[in-house]
């Protein structure tokens, strides 16, 4: 008889795609468009597994999982949670609410099927003959790690979640500590250490031999260490938690494993005779989780690499600009100083002996002064833009910083682009001048490219500022073609660009997004009144420590 699956998905397109994928694998599929409809379905018929979208109208997937776990009739039903690929924090939220596993919607269909089958096999292995009900008890965890610091960290995290914790610096597979009723064993591992892997294998064999169904977790290594993850899972670990993971991630991963174990115990007591879980199937599910973790780590490394490349480029550019400005400023000061002397001498000579040649020389000198003044203004703007000594936050003149950037972009704006200014906000803003310059330059530069400024394009770019509930708001909009609505969610992704190949790196807006976020602000894009793209940058006031600092 084929296993039955309930798909809870409000999108008809996604529901049909999942139904087709699962029915092709021989599953019997039912669908519900909301969490409320799913609960009504469960009142009439219990499926073997539930696949639920995190984002649902009304009751979301997190609340649906909680409701399922609170009902004794449905408490042991496996729940596979689906979320968007970019919503990394939802894995923790989904696991904490009661879901057994998490899969991104963009994941390979094979990963979805592998996770689903692993959950089904685990659920079947957990059914057994009825036993007398037992009172609630705290989960018991044994932590074995040679580092006293990490033992204290793990012990504190687990005790904070209400678990009974025992700690050892070394663990013998035959130790009496394993004879008691344990729910989880956390073992420290190191990459390339065969003794650690042998310990995991011995502990796996010990629990299989004694019928002790504790969860076995390996703790150590980095998220990107593929060999350690694979070796530890193959040696017998149910999951591998990187030592570099945040406290919240460590707690969520341990919590998910222990919750599943305690639910399995309760299912055995209420449904059938106790028997050992099929640990190999659990490892298959963990390997699928490793694939998701590696994919997420790769995305994070790619983002970090892009940011480092851009940061290095901007640092080098700032040093180059500052150097050029300095080298130009010295001879320029020399020329301007002697300009006054020459003008006075020629003026005296013209007064004493008027001649057309001297009048022409005076006119040429006046033109030279205008040209050198333009060079002086350019050097001043270059020095303002580089500001290598102003990376920290302090009070700055926002309008002056924006004008500096517009002056430097004159060549890109061309003669056909009109720049409108409306600086209605207060003059001062607390932030980093260099970073603010970079944000405005990236956005205005993109607007100029969209209008074809450097190649004789026509259009309007409007730059305005305003105060809004204590926030400082900068708006940059243009009369160009704009950004299609289906691309606005991706416009701030590193390496994403709508420009032709070779015309852009796709890093400018990603860096602008991160700079604004570093100031505690937000940046959004929509269609402006001029018909093109409109970027709205919101920077909140600085956070003080209660003493005005």
C-alpha cells in the first residue's frame, strides 16, 4: 500500500508541482490550501507524512506544526517544512516549532524525495506495542569533549533549555555512563582524526547492541568541512553540528534531534512494542541535511567573497584618489601662487604702456584662472570622496557629501541629464562619509547608465532628502526604464546585474545594501513619479547608551 502525504500549500502552482513529483514516486497525495483546512483534513484522515509551506495565509506553517504536536493523535506525524531559499533564519524557526526537517523550495527534487522517504521510514520504525504511559521527564544528555571551554559552553546551552547534562572530557564506548537512560550523546570531533570517527562508530554499535536509542551528535569542525561531515555521518552520527555555529543554531539542531527522540519514545509507549530505530535511515536524512548546509555555506562564501573584492577595490581606489589629489594639488598651488604675481605685473605694464597684446594677455590669464579654479574644485572633491581617515561614524553634512558625488559624476551624467535637487532634511547626519559617498555614487551611477548619460542620453535624475519620524531619508529616482517588479527582489543580490555582459559586476547595489544595513537602515526600490527606478534609503538616528552617547 502506497504511503499517503498531505501537502499544505496555498499556491496552486506549487501544490500541483509537488503533487506531480510525489505521485511520480508512488505516493498518494492530498492537498490543503491553508493550515486551518489541513487541521480539518486531519480530523477525518491521518496521512503518513505532512509537507507544509512555512508561509501560509492565516495560520502559518510554524503554528500548524505546533498544533500538530499538541494533539496526542497527531503528535508523531512527520512534518517536512518548505521555505524560500533566501530565508535562512526560517530553518531555526521551523525546527523549533515542531517540524522534523527543512527543505528550501529551490532544492533539487531528489533532495526533497530523499528527505521525505527518510522521514517515512523513521516514522514506521518508531511504531510498537502499547506500554503504560509515563510521566513527563527532562531529556538527559551526555557531553564528551576534551576542551573544558567547549564543555562549559555546551553544558550551559543545554541546561538553559531544561535538559539534564552530564559532562566528561573523554568517553569510553564501554563506559557505565552509557548504561543509564540517555536521550542524547554529544561527542567532540576533529577533522581528519580517525580516533574520533572510531569512537562514533563504537558508540553507534554500542547503542545498537544494547538497544539504547539515544541520539548521537558529533560537535566540531566547520560548515565547509565536507569530509568531516560525511565521515562522521557514515561512522554513525545522526547529525553533525559545526563548532563555529552560533549558540542559537547549536540549540536548535540539538533540540530537533532530542525532540524527535522523545516523540519516538512516546509513540512507542502509545502505539506498539518498543524496537530500535533504523539508524541508517536517519543518517540518510542527515546526509540530505548536509547537502542543504553545504549549499547555504557556498552561497555565504560567494557573498562574502564579493564583498571582500569590492571592499579591496574601494580601499585601493581611495588610496589612488588621495594620492592623485595630493600630486595634483602641489603643482596647482604653485601655479595659483604665481598666477597672482603675473597678473599684477601685466596689469602694471598695461597701465604704464597700454597695448592690445597686454590686454590679450590679461584675458588669457583670466581664462587660465577659471581653468585652474575648476581643477582646484575637482581636487577638493576627490579628497572629500576618498576620506580614508573617516571610516568611523560621526556627524557629517549630507547635502555636501551628495554634492561631492554629483560633481565627480559630471562626466557620466553628460549634458543631456538634468539633476534635480531637493535637500529638505536637516543638514547633519551621523554616519560614515566614505560609505555614504559610496552608496550615493553607486545608485546615481546606475541611474546615469540607465539613461545613457555618457553616450549622449537624455533624462532626469532627482535626488532629495527629508526627515521622517526621526529617520534621515535619501531618495534617488530617474526617468529611465526602471526595474521590472519580478527582478526587484534580486536587485541587491551580489553578482546580479541587468547590464550587458562586461558592462557591470553586479556588486554596486549589493555593497550599497550592506552599507545601509551596517548603519542600521533600510533600502528599498520601487517605481517613482518620474517613471523609472526609485531608491529610498532610510537611516535611523544613532542608538545611545542612555547618557546621550
